[in-house]
C-alpha cells in the first residue's frame, strides 16, 4: 500500500468493495477469505515469495490457480489441499519440500500442471499422482530424487511433459513409465543413470523429445537395445554418450557398433534395481533393514526410509512432534526408539497400521498427554517405555489393544491419579514401573492399591506424594481404608478417566487445596499450565513485567482471586484477562504501571475489588475503568495522579469505597468535577487532598469551593494526550516522514507502531541503532544520506520489514551478516553507492527478496563475486542494471548476463578495493601512526608523539610537555627525528637527558675498594682494614681502643683484619666462649661434673672418692655380677649376654648405655620433630625406618625456595620435589609400608638427582633435574609433620596431597650416616613420645626373652653375632655343588641339582631323570616313581595322566589360621579354621563362591590382647561371570 493514504483513495476502495460484493452475490455463494499475506484475484491465489514454512490455511475452495513458489515450505501433508477440487495449476517450485505424504493430491481431480522443481525431494511415493488423471505437465527437475519406483506415475496417463533432469536418479524400476502413453517430452539428463531396461520406452509412441545426456551410461550388452532405438529416432536423445567401459567413454550411444556392446563372462539379463533401497536419509545409516539416525540433530521424523525396515533408531535428536501416519507405510516395522528428544506433540494416528510393532521407546521426552487412540491396533506390542516425560493424565482406554504387553514404564512423570480399569486390558503384563509420580492417594486411587496387592508386578516402589497423612508411603503397602477423599481431592480427580483431571502443580509453585501459590519465585511470566481447580492464584513478589494475552484465564473457570502485587508490571496487554469473568479480586499493588485503559481490564466483568496501590499512574481517563460495573472497592493509593478526567468513575456503578490518598493532585479547573462528585456520592474516599496550587495544599478536594478550581497560570493536565509525532516530522496514521530535515540522528518521540519511515535526504552517517526497537516497520527509506558502513545484524529485529532503501549513500562495504533476520524483505535498494564487493552469504536470510538494486556501484567482478552473478541469474532478482567496473576485462559487463566462468581471479586486487572493507590495509596513518577501523570515519589513527591530525601528518610543539628529564632544557629542532633537542645539566646526557654516565669508569679508589657512581661524582667503599676518601689508609685493629679480643686473649694484626689467640679454656673468634669441659667427663658412679676454666671437678655421691669418684665406699660388697658397676641410662636394664654387661634399652633408645633417643612415636594430630638446619647439606643421604598402619602422612619435610617432602600416600612412599620455577616432580615407591612393620626409607641427593630407596629395593629417581635441589642450610628439617602456626608448607596442596601429620614410629634417622639423637634436640611439639614399645637391642634381628634379664637375637639373613650387628658371609661362597645351584639356608646351604644328577652335592648321576624328558605334564611336574617310571604331579584343579584335564568347579576345604594386623601387633585365630577354596574350570566364566555365611572368631595378638571379629565363610562354589 502506498504511503500517505487519502480520503479519495478510501472512497475508491469502498466503491470497489461494493462492486465485488454485488459480483459475488450474482455469481453464487461467497468463497472463503483469502489466506493471510496472500493475494486473491478471481480464481487465482498468489502466495509466492512470502517466506511461508507451510501451506497456508483458508485457501478459497473455488481456486483454480495457486502460486506457492519461492517460499520455505518443507512438507506437503495430505490435508494441505483438501477440498480444492477446481485447482488446475499448482506451483510449488523453489521451496524446501523434502516430504510429500501419500494422498496429498487426492482431491486435485482437475489438476493439469504441477511444478515441484527446485526442492529437496529424495523419494517419490508410489501412487502419489493416481488421483490426478488430467495432469499434462509435471516438473520434478532439480531435486535429489534417487530412484523411480514402478508405481510412481500410475494413474497419470495424460501426462505429455515429464521433467526429471538434474536429480540423483540411478535406478528406474521396470515399468516405471508404462502408464505414460501420451508422453511427448521426457528429460532424464544430468542424473546418475548407468543402465536402462529394454522395456523402459516401449509404451511411449508419441515421444518426440528425450534428453539422456550427462549420465553414467555403461555401454555393455544390456544397453545394446538403446543404440538401435536411438538410431531409429535420430532427432531425439542427442548427445547421449557412453561413460564406461573405458574404451567407449565419450562415444555416442547411437554411433557405437552393436558388436562393441559386450558383457564379460556368460551373457545374463540386466540386473534389476530397487528404488526403495536407495531411500536412506542422508543423515542416517541403513543396513540389514535397520535405520540408525541416533544423535544426528534431526528436528523431524525422516520420511525417506526403505519400506522394508524392521527397526528405526531416532534417539538423542531434537524431534518435537510425531505427525499423523509417520510410520504407516512401514508395515514390517517391529522396533521404534525415539527416546531423549523434545517430543511434546503426537498425532493420534502416529503409529497407525503397525501391527508387527513389538517395542516402542518414548522415554526422555516432553509428552504431557497421550492422545486418544494412540496405541490402538498395536496388538503385538510387548515393550512400552513412557518414563521420564511429563504425562499428567491417562485415559481409561489408553492401553485397550495391548493384550501382549509385557513391560510398561510410566516412571518419573506427573501422574496424580490413575483411572480404575486402565491396566485391565494388559493380560500379559509382567513388569510395571510407576514410581517418581506425584500420586494423590485419595479414594480414586484405592483400586490401584488393591490391584498391586493382587498383582505384585510394580517393581519400582511407587509411593504417595499427598495427602500429608500418606506422603512417601508405598501404595502397595497401604490398607484400602486409608484411601479417602476430601472435597478438593474429589473435585480434582473425579473425571481423570477422560483426562479432565487438572494439571499437576506448576514447577516452583505450591498447591494446597484450591490455592496455587507461585509467589516469590522470580517468575517472568504466568505459568502456562495451571490446574483447573484453582480458585486463588498467588503470583506476588516475582519479576513479571508484561501481562501477555495468552488466554490462560479461559482455562480457569473456578478462579476467584489473582494476586500480582510487587512485580515489575509496566504493561497489561489487551485481552490479558479474557475468560476471567469469575475473578472477584485483582491485586496489582506495587508495580510500575504508568497508564491505564479500559481494554486492559477486559474480561473482568465480575470483579469486585481492584487494588492499584503504589504504581506510577499519573492520569485516570474516562475509559480507564470501562466495563468494571461490579467493582465495589478501588484503591489508587500512592500513585502519581495529578488529574482525573470527568466521568472517570461513571462506569463504576457498584463502587462503595475508593482510596485516592497520597497522590499529588493538581486542583485546577480540570479537577472541579471531582469535588462535586465526592460531595454528591456518599462514598468512602478517605478525603483526598490537593497538593497544587500552593494556596490549596492539603485541603480536602471535596471542601474546595468551585471558584477556586481555576486554570489561570496552571493549565497542567496529565490526561491530555501529547503529540505522538516528532517535531521535525509529519505523521499520517502509522506513516512517518522525516525527509530532508538535516537530521544527524533519529528524532525522539517516534511512534512505537510506525510501519513506514522516510529518512531520505538527511545527514545520517550510520543506520540509527534505535530503529531495532520499532518492530512493526515494513518500509525504511535511508537514501541520500552519508552512511558509509553497515554493521553485522543491523536489521536483525525487523522481521516485518519488506522494503529497505539505502541508495545514494557512501556505502563501501557490506558485512556478511548485515541483512540477517530480514526474512520478509522483498525490495533491497543499494543503488548509487561505492560498493566493490559483496561477501558470499550476505543475502542468505533474504528468502523473500524479489528485487535487488545494485546499479551505479564500482563492482569488482573477480572470482569472489561469481556467487552473486549465479544468485542473480537463479532468481532474476536484479533487473540487469548492475555492471562490473573492474577488472579491465570485465568492465561494463552486466552481472545478469555475463557467463559465470568469466568471473576469475587473476593477480592481486587493487589495494583501494580491498581497503573498502578494511581501510587500514591502505596504510592511511603516516609517521608510524596506528590504524583502527571506525564504522563512521572508516578508520581512525592513533598518532605517535609529536604528531596529530586524521592521518598523523600535522606536527605539534613537542616542548610543551617538557620531554627533557633531570632539568634539561628543550629546544625545537626540525632536523631531529622527534622534533626537539635537549640541553642537559652536568652529570646527564642522552637525547632526553635520561642517562647518568658512569663516573666510576676512571676512578682513583685504592686497595680494591668499590666505586659507587653518583651525579658527576663517585664515592669509594673501603674493604676491611682500610679507610680514607680513596681507601688509602690502613686500620690497626689491635690498638687498645679497637681491640675486640676477650678473656685476656692476644690480638694479632693481619693484612685483612686481625686474629685472637685464646687462653686455654676459651674459644670463639673473639675468645668469647667458655668451653664446657664436662661434655666428655670421666666422673663415675653418678658423680656431678662442675665446669671450670680449662677443666672440671667431679662432686662425688656420698661414700665415693677419688679424682673421678672411682673409689667406692669401704662397705660395698664384692662385685657379684658384671652389671653391678655398669651404668645404663634412660631407665635401661643391664643384662648379661655371653658374660658381658649389655644395656637392654627401653623402646626408642640406643647406644652402649642407651644414652641416645633414636625412636619417637607420633601420636598427636599436629606433632612433629625439628632437626637443626646445619645437619643437611646440598648433597646428602637421609635414611630412616618407619612403622605405621596409616595410609597418609608426612614423613620428612624441608621447606626452602624449592620445597622437598617425603610423604606416605595410600600406603606408598611418595617423594615430591616442588620447584617453584617448574611443575612439581613426584615419584612413588612400589612397596607399601603401612603394614605396621618397620620399613627402611632412604633419600639420596647427589649431582642434580633425587633418589628414593624403600626396603633396600630398586631406587626410584626423579631423573635429571634442571638444577641441583636447593635444599638450603638455613631452613630446619621436620619429621612426622610440620608446624601449623608458621605456615611453612610451601608445597602446593591439592586433592591428592592432604598434608596431614604422620601417625606411627620413626626409628634410626641417619643424616649422612650420622645417627640422630632426638634427646639432644630442643623441646618438641606435643604428641611426640619416646620409643615405640619394641625391643631394639638386636640390630638386624628379632628379640627373644630367654630369662628375666636376658635376651637372645634371631638374626635376619646376612647378619650374625650376639646382637645381629655383624654382617655374615654368603654361605654359598666356595660351595661344593658339582652339578647344581647353591641355595643359602641361614648360615648353611643346600644344592639344587641339575637334571640327571642327585645327591647332597649333586655329584651322583641319575639316569632315570631322562625319563621325564619325553613325558609331558601340561599342568604339573614330572617325577620318577620308586620303580623308575615317570608320573605327573598335577597342579590344584587339574587331573589326568598328563594333568591335561581341568577339574569342574568344586570347593576344596583347607584348614588354616586367619590372620589380621592390628596396629603394630600381628593377630591370628586361636585355632585353624576350615576355609573353602574354589578351584576348577568354568569355560569363559570364573569359578567363584556362590553361597556364604558370616561367623564370629576369636583372634589372639602378639601383644597379649584379643578380640572377636565376624568373618565371611564360603559354603559353596560355582560358575559365574568374572568380576
């Protein structure tokens, strides 16, 4: 429609409408209305190029021509053309049709011409055209058809023109063209045809045009007939060429001699093809009659399936619906899986005709209701999975035909009740899943409890959800009398058998009785599914901004109250309350409503209370409350109302209370009526008061005299409509013209409903962003402005835009997504710009475009613009005006007519053309400026220092910013690169005086003094013994006033300092330390040592004397035991071992007299031991023994810049070296050490390597590190943990590094082979106790008490001596085994003889041994009997002469003690117990226990304790799956 419609035009249209009406009366009954957006003229309906996705509804029944070409239609259903019995011409070309349902053309009896070319058809359904007997022209070219089935054209005997070219046809079934006796033109060119049956063209006597060229014809004996046939008809089938075999490639079929048409091997008939076998969807795979389309992103059921399929897998796609008859043609289908899709809509006859279907899987979708009759006729169905959907209702006859169903899953749905009799038809049901449904266990569900008690087939544990008295109880276990109904429950579930039952409670809401409470849930809209029983709907305290007209209240006939308070509602759309006639109370308090009109409350005819408190309402019009005749209470409290129009409350005939308080009323002449109304109507109002003018402030409105309501100087009226047209523009209805107004931006005040906007002839430099808010726009004219660039998605929100004019601007570049979203655009004008290139894909969204203007643009027609030429030629959208400007070979050529192959890329493209889409490519910024793109100015330069201007070409006064440093003076100089030079003060130099030269380069400092540079000067820092400005004076430290030596030491001057010679008894650099001579004292019998200068004194105990208290008192008896004069420390007991005194050290102590503490027990949570830092050197060897039954803990930690840790992790020892300059490096021990026994752990740091050795096993190395581990000497070494207060753990923690303390014993810590004495350390943390309660006398063996005060040691292999401290020699050294191997046994050895020898020393030859060499034992060992015969001793589980038979799985009873480890003690059952061991063969399975029971046993431990533990005993063995 043209802009600026006039009254004359309206009159003309009225007369035309009258004439058409008279014509229709005279011609007969009126036809149906024209479909939306289409054009109807007489019997023609034009719907072409409208972007339609489906055939529109409402096509007139009298239509004879229907144009649906150039749309986006994807599917033709059998209902689309129902009733169009007069249709003669149907155009469906240039769409996206991939599916045509069988029967789609059944009513088109008069159809003569049908165009389906340029679609996406892959399969032609058989008998598709059997109801169109008058069809004469059928165009199926340019599709993706793969095969022509035998019955494809059955019924269309009158077709004269059939076009099948440019498809993928490789198969034409025998008899496919048999019905086409009147055919004159047949095009089969540009396909994949390799063979044609001899009978293909026999029934075409009238054929005059046949095109077969551009196929893959295989010229063998089966195609010889075609050569004869074409030679007889020289005028048809021209250019039909052979493509195989190789020696005939390129020869005309008609010209090849008949003898050349030969077949290799014996002559046979031409192989027949099957068109249906080719119809596998492109996204799926087909094999063995199974179609697999899993996870292919499908949005609909594929239609092109082989008819013989038995299984289709469609799970994990995005299918949303199952249409009618989706599988009806696949009669053999047995299994369908459509799980994990988005299905919410299923046609009632979706599975019609599938009598062989046995399995139907629909779980994991969004199904809310099962349509009536969906499963009717599925008599073979055995498995039906409907779990994980949203099904809220099941009709009582839903499963009426499923007599053979075995398993039904309704698990995890929204079922509140189930109708009695639902499961009655399921005669074969064995398993039923009903759990995870919100069942309301009222009187209507009593039958289900009885059913499940009689039929225990429900295996998922279905439970009640409500009422509260039965919540979470199993339905099958509740007594029948517990199922009873309250009023609301009875109402909600009464009609569930017909799915009249209400919906489940909406998500995030709470339902109690008939109240649905969805308050305070951050909802942005009213829930779409609400229970029908709802009487009170609470939606307060949410985020709803707009009340849409969704018709939700039409479904709630019982609704009485709606609470929408405290939302963000700004707009109530017309019709939002349609159907809410029963609502009596509406709460809209605390929202953001600014304006109101009567249409927003339409439908609330029964409303009695309307609360509009605390909004932003400024005006009440006389139509605001239209239709609310039942309202009794109205609250407008706390708004912004200044004016109320006369008659605003006239329609409120039932009003008894109105609250108008807290509003800024302006009591001028416009409000005079309200005072009279309040005085006249005896109504409760709260006495609203005036706020303006000042002399009436706070006076009740009804008390103001009529003459005081004046408008002199106070004309304000908030209800007066402000103009809705910008000042610079003119508006006629929804057409706004702002042409030639010199605008730089979009004017404000633009009507929201504008449909046509004219902005031509202004100064706009870019498309205004605000245009995207005007969604109703259908036309925008931006021509003759200064727009130089478009941005991506500029027009993406303008879905209704049909005309866009951008001609005569300065456009240089079109971004690829600039026109995205303009699916309704029909006209695009880019005429008269500076466009040279258009990227491919720029017009992808312009599916409705019919006209494109590109003239007067300097188009560069190389290969990158080839696509545009092809696109224009395909749809003739450009009228042949656009011409090429470059390259020279293409100048002045039309895009429309120039052959595509001429668009070629030869050589580089002119930089000025490339720079149009990226101006920076032309390097516009000079003097090293940085270029960036700008949507308005094309580019923007960031200039370097000393330049400015658009292109950085203008120099600036660089001295203004004083670039010279350190007080230098700036001088302008054009000869310098930066435009200035600096005069520097003394001591500085450089271009900006930034350099302080090194004055120490030529200094006079003496005696190796250090020179320190200054500003134009330097200073000397003297070494020891020198002083003076140049360090040329020697210092004498031994003069009395500077002598630092103490305790009468002698000071001796040296070249570099001094040295102190100490007197005896003192030490230290300055002789400051009095030596403790008691460290190695010889005082005996417990005498006290007192230190003296260069000596000590022994203070003897009573009765002892001598220099060292070595003389006992006279009365002491003669020595009777070696222990009498042998002193053991730390509570050790002296015992006699081989007539020598030996200290029996308590746990944790060692040394000849048990003077050293070498074992500590860590029992506290945060316990640790700290060793001095000096004990560890960069190259070190650290060894220790640990005993624990814990899995994790810290054994050793040293924290420096490169932390090092030795940890217990899951029973293994883990070494972590965590250099902060590289990722942590870790190594684990193979051995486990958490068995309660002592294990040795050794850490070696040497030559940039870290090695870990556990139990003398193979070392584990971290490999060559980047540097020597920086285990510095300044940080302490921690054992068993780290202090928590100092935070010394620099190791990076993680899920695999729980830095907890160590629980257990650490024994014999050696650093560089030096045994550490824990007693000599400073006080340690709590939780560290000495010893580990174990005997430590035996160095390498176990202690055994033989008497009260004596022990013997049982040495480990390789050790000997009374205390197991002497390394034993290998007993096999010098062995006498002649023909065998020496095997050490303690301190002796035995000989293991080689084959053929025997005797203690293997020196006797045994001839009988050779008997075993030829006697094979499969699963055992060969032995020689007493008689010299070989026999096999079989392994357990095998038998037979050669141990070749595997015994069956049997249980063998053995008796042995069961052992357990408890802390550091080893425990075992008091006696041997019978244990069954499973042995034998089971083929592919395993011989395992299949039955067992638990029994209690008493365990006795080595530490004297005992306990009782329950142990599982195996009773029977059998074969089962291996685990």
